[in-house]
C-alpha cells in the first residue's frame, strides 16, 4: 500500500494525511538525507496528535519522549549510532512494541528489530519543494 502525499509545504495537511494513511500503525521510519525535513515533519505529527510539549531534535539524546492525548510519543534519531547493540542497550524493542507512536529518523539500524507492520516514509527535496511518499510494510 503506497500513498503519495506530494507537496509537504503545507505541513499540517500532510501530517494529517499521513496519520490517516497509517490508521492503527504506530511505528514510522523516516528516510531522507540531512536537511530533508524529517525532524520538522515529525514535529508536525506530534502537534497533530495534540502534543504541546517542547520539541527538540533527539540527535544527542537518541530518544525524546512527548506527552499527548494519544499517549506517549517517542521520537528517535539514530544518526549517531554505530551499531545495533546500542539499540539493544536503550531497549529498542520495548519502545517498538509499547503500542505508543514511534517516529524514527535514520532508522536503518532498527530495521532488524521490526516485526509486524510499520510505515515507511520517504522525504525528498527537489528544487524548492518537498515530496513525501509513504508505504505500509512488514508482515
Ligand atoms: N516543509 C518544509 N518547508 C520549508 N522548510 C522546511 C520544511 N521542512 C524542513 N524545512 C527546513 O529545512 C531544514 C532542515 O529540516 P529538518 O527537519 O531539521 O531536516 P532533517 O531532520 O531531515 O535533517 C530546517 O531549517 C527546516 O526549517
Ligand atoms: Mg533531523
């Protein structure tokens, strides 16, 4: 299942569309290079889910936790991780199977821990526009 949510210049509309597309799925993997807009988009998703917490990039902290009416929201950034062992150290599977929303930037190292369905999101920048494509993956 794939959905093209092309222009994400209207972040609010795009965030709602992605949450609709995801339905009950709560694990989101964000692919896209540095500066693609992953953090910005995740912030919009958290806002869309009703969170009013202070938002920051978890580049140094690995995981940030926000409160929302939809429950805890977990925001990961694995850019600085060197290997999957570090994910075991933070208890990655507990987060992934907690039933809470998990938004993951630089998710490559986490792929081996995934089970069930998840939402794969690709953000691309072309000229001055950002494009988002989402697909439901897994078994
Ligand atoms: N949809 C957008 N429209 C305009 N500017 C954006 C958009 N998304 C991100 N940006 C800007 O691009 C820069 C990088 O965004 P960021 O979300 O930090 O990227 P990433 O997390 O993918 O590295 C920031 O300055 C941000 O304000
Ligand atoms: Mg980022």
